[in-house]
């Protein structure tokens, strides 16, 4: 189940390649001797530079307190092979179990934050909370990605996209329409 | 290319089925005698009830002024068959062309807002702007879905998920893990 491929530093201004398609992600956090993982489907890119991500972390989550107080997290991108881990993480609470141990996930020290990376995920985005103006009203957090790690291949891994009700869509097939784009809308 | 199937009223509290997977959408708007369509990939669910969607509409878009002043829009969900229309809409500006005419799209009157529905899309979500607190800083809008229309079938249409650089992922294949979910996390 575990997927381990070498990861490279990745430009934080380009994390939209992995997050804009809307995959389910796993958020890891830590505070003092506590750590946790939660699944998250409610997130959006907000800016390229600085690299901003907006997301909802409901107050009922064990992670809410860890993220609010540490003001940090790591957003980890699982691929389809991790589906049962994703479901397990989403159906347990960090108040009762250490999810790294329960699901055989490997915590690795991050570079810029204290929250751990999840080694088995395809990509890891180290994040700092930069705006909590909408946390009280909507549990909506704005994070800056301060460091990104991405597996060398594949360029576009197969990812899980949650529809609710226990059902995921899988995205993997790629269609390029680069030839139809205005040059200024392309990366290079 | 055009896809026309009968649409039914859909519970606004369940629009996450279509939006949480993170598809590219087309936003239609209107103000006085102007109307426009833009593509949008930066959006997230924020709440079930009221049904809230947060999204980024950059100030450079012709639609920005229409949405800010009318405080309304329709979020339309295209399926994969509309890929060349999506690309065309994203690579032209409403300052120069009427995109409904240019791309052969059919505008239909909405029920609760003045912005038009795009008939050819699988689903149409009529939205009212409910929070503009983060518009100045991030061009981030919080909309409430006040009315939803969804084609009778299929339940999970094949959708487009933008990665940047002219490349889309396609999501369509479905995996259910309902049996592994805690009952309170399921719809029924």
C-alpha cells in the first residue's frame, strides 16, 4: 500500500498543478507532544505568489485546536492506492488514536514547520497560517505554502476526489489543450 | 457538442456532490445589458446549510465588475464533452466578445438571480454574494447557492479538473467506500 518514491523540492508558486484539480488531501499537524492527521476536501488555491491556499477545518476536528495554536500544518497529497488509508483517517478521531500508528503512515520532519510530512503521500506542502480573519465565522483558514516536496514521478498522479456519501471520483486521465491557450496563460 | 438533458431541482445542501471534487466551472454573470462567462478553477465548499461556496475571481476578469456590482452569479458545471468550449471561454475576454454567441451557448433565465444559466452545462447553481470581506485582499468571494438545477443523469458526470499549463485531468471513474464510513458521515 505504501508508496515511496524520492521527492524533490518543488516551486511553491506551482503547487496549483496538484491542488487546483481538487483532490482529497490529508492535513498533518502537531502541537507539543500531540500530532494528528485529518482528511480535507474543502480547499482552494487563492494566489500563486505568495502561494496561498484557503481551506475549511471544522471545529469538531481534533486537528482544529492543533492547527489554530501551532498556526502550521502540512497538506499531503495521497494517490488512489491510499484510498483505504484516506477513508480510515477520515473515519477516526485523533482524540482516540494516533493515526500514524493506526494506519502505518511514516512521519518525517518537515523543513520549515513542526508538523510532520507523511512519507507515503505523493506530495507534501508545508504551510503557515497567514490569515485567520474568517476562522471564527466559517472555520476558513488561509495558509501560505512555504516549502513543497513532490515525488519525481509521475507528473500527474491518479488522485481521489470526494463527492460525499462515501463515494470518490478518480482523476488520472490527462487531456492537453496547450495549443489552444493564449501564451500568457501557460507556464512557459 | 451541446448536451441537453432535462434538469431537476436539486437540494442546495447537497451541491458538494458536484463541487467538492474540484471541477473547472463556468461562471455566468449579468449587469444591465452586459453579460459574461468566465472559467473558474479556484473554488471550495464552505458550508452545507446555508450552502456556501468560496471562490477567487481575479480583478482582471471582465466578470469581476459584473459580479461585484450585481452581487450574483451562476456557477455552471461543464462535462468533458465541453472541453473546447471551456478552453475558448477561458482564453477570450468579455470586453471583446459575447461568449454565449461566440461559443454557441444557450442562456436561460434563472429563478432567483438575474445572471443566466448555461443550458449546455450538466448543473447550474444560482448564487448570491453573502460575504465580501476578503474581496479587496484576495479577490475571494463567498456565495450562497440559492437554487440548484442538475441534469437527471448521469449521477456522476465526467468532469474536467485544471492543473494549469493547458492540461486538464478527467474525473469520471467512481469508487465507493460507503461500507467503511461511520454512518453519521453518510448522506442517508
